[in-house]
C-alpha cells in the first residue's frame, strides 16, 4: 500500500471529493500523470470492470458522452478501451480520463465488493474507512 494507491482508492470510494483528486492530478508532471492513468487502468481491470459499466461510469464522472474518453469507453472491449483512455496525451483529455477511470473503478469495485467481499476479504483498500 502506498500513498498514491490510498488516494486513488479513497477517491473511488468517495471518501474524498473529486475536486481534491483533480487538483492533485493537475499538480503531477506529465510522466506522473501517465503513470497514474496506467495504474488506474490496472485497478479497473483488477476490479473486473465490464463494458456494461460504461453508462454509469460516464454519468458519475460528469463527462459528456461526446467527450473522447467517454466515447472510447462506450466502444469495443473494455480492456482495450481502458488502455486507449489511459494513453490519451493532451492535458484536457488526461484530466477527463482521470475522472472517468476513477468512476469506472468506483462502479466496478462496488460490484466486486458486493458480490465477492460482502462477508469480508483481505483487500486492504476495502478497509480504508476503518483506517481513516
């Protein structure tokens, strides 16, 4: 568990406001932003994100369905689309990608927690509220 993972999971679990997350993300270098987006993609895959998560994730992210990351999420295999989203390079698109990937993680992890972890689990990120 590192500070970055804790922050991302706190954002996904809505323990921190997204405005704090965007401010933090904007303060990172371009290289660090790329690392965070790839890490978020990995977390989404680990949380078992599925294509059906797209509409709710887009809604939660506050993006319009016509924004590039939202369009990508709505098309094709989820793992491929998450990779494309994580690799967008313009600053404005990276910021949108960050918001959307946090929302995907929120949706996928909530389902995972309900289905597989409702009676307890060993995932440290599912115990953040007890730590905070």
